[in-house]
């Protein structure tokens, strides 16, 4: 969690792509080593390694989406990014369960096999990271024709001369002052995006953890609880597929606030002992509403943050997510111990309603940053040169010839 902001700083002033293979290697290595160790301290260490790898990968991937998407395409592209994450969360547990299950559905193998297979699958993902980030050269334009050898040599010489002349300027740009974290958090829309993301992710985690407990108290079979959770995940994927249409109809701020408001009301209603069919409808609607929060909070933070600190803003958003994942389960456990297993859903309802209010009050989802990129000032036109002095007329030769000769002055 504490490495998020330094990684974001590094990405703001460099490339995003190197973080992706680093993250994949750390995740794959952590999974493989966790599958072969037996002591609890070693397991905790390799789990931390996987967490750091996940952080590197997510910061790099989200920064690439933000950097290579036009502002009008960020909602759609972040939605596609989170669809991939949701599919992994949907398929991964099913595949892991199939690996470690025996013939009758009982536990036939240890979870070490699932960790080793996960490490291998994660390592294969390295093959998809080849040239994932577009290299852009400022001021470059495609040539009109195929240059010859002399033209190539001249172009290379000019480029080297320009690079040497601009070395000092580039050094100043690379060492310029970083945007303070307080300035990023003070940008209108950034706190709302971070809190909405934290609330939505906390709701998803607590729902996944406490729905089996609630199902056991209400006499719902574990297989049915698993289907209900899968229904929620599928509804989130469907929501992200339909997000471009909803954005055209409502706009980002209205969609974000409405989804948080409805999700909060549904979570509060899950405290009631409703029948399983009604619970299934509620979870489908809840999954649809929760599917909005993550991608739109990414776009909100990116478009509200200063232009030269967008990766740092995304890192702050991930830091808020980690804080929520640490604090929300602890608070839910205290409430469940005091008021019953279903009481955490009331906490989720209050958290999502607060997120809706903050999103409506923040109002920064559809606006640019408080520190927008400066508009380039066109160069002043060249001054108009003064008119030249008038040329005197040429003497008339005829008049000069006919004119009487002037008498020379007489001497006294």
C-alpha cells in the first residue's frame, strides 16, 4: 500500500509498460513459492510479494488505459479493463475448485496445486505484453516518400544536433517539481472518485465474505449461495458492457450517483429475511449497480487530477481501496458480532449512500481538472515593416536642356 504513490510518481514521469512484466513476475513468483512452502511466515512473505506485484500491474495497466485513450473513450476503455478483471474473478475460483476437488466434490488435493497452476498461467501472460505501450515521438511526421541514404544521414545529423541542444531543457523537465499529494487530493472530483471506489470495492468484498454466513443462518444451501454470487458477478459484467449506452442517456455524474444510491438501498434491504428468488433479484440488481463504480471512478480521478499527476492520482485511488479492504471487514466483524450476521449489509448501505452524496456534492465527474493543461498561445504576428521613403521623381531631360544657364556668382 505504501509503495503505490512512489510507483505512480515514477509512471507519471516515464513509461507505464515496464510495471506490467514486473508485476506479472512478482505475482507468478509469489504464487509458485506459496505453493511449495509450509510455514506461515513464509506464506505471509510470498503473499506480500503477490500483493506488490498486483499493485505494480494495476498501476501500470490503468495508467496505460488513461494515457492511450482519448477523454471521450476513457469510460468505455476502463469498462473493458474491469470486464477482464471481473472475468478473471469469475473463472479463477471455479477453475481452482475444479483442480482441488475430488470425485465426490470433497477436497481431493491441496491448494498448492491451484497456486502452482496459477503461477504457470500468470507466466504465460508475459507473452501478451509485447509492445503494449505505443511509443510517441513529439513533432514526428510520416515522410512523404522513401528517403534515400543521404536524406537519412542528414535527418540523423539534425536529430543528434537537436538532442544535444535540448539536453539541458530535457534535464529540467525530468527534474521539475512533483505535484504535491495535497494538490491532487484538492482537485475537485478526486476525493469523490477515491471514496466511491473504496465504497464499491468494500461492498463487493464484504458481500462475498458475509453472504455465505447469512445463507447458513437462513438455511440456504452453499451451492445456492455460490450461484447467487456468480449471478452478482455476471450482472456486473453485463453492466460494463452496457455502460456506453447508459452514459449517453444519463451522463457520468448522474449514472455514478444513481448507481451508488440504488446499491445502498439494496444493501440495506438485504438485512430483511427475504425468500431466495427475491434475494436473487436483489443480488442481480446490486451487481449491476456495483459494476458502475470501479470504471467510472477511474475516469473521474483521471480527468479531475492534474495532467502531470494522473498516475499518482490512480495510485492514491488504489491506496484508498486497500485502506477500505483493511478497515471495512474489521468494522463489519464488530457489527456482526454485536447485531447479527446480516448487520454488515446495513453498514454497506450507509457507506454507499455516503458515496452517492459525496459524488453529487463533488460534481467533478464531468468537469476537467482544476489545473487544466494550458492552452497554447499562438505566436504574435510579425510586425509590419514601415513603408519605404518615397523615391524623388527623375529630372526631365528636356526641361533641363531648355532651361537658361544659371549665372555664376560674381566676385567682389
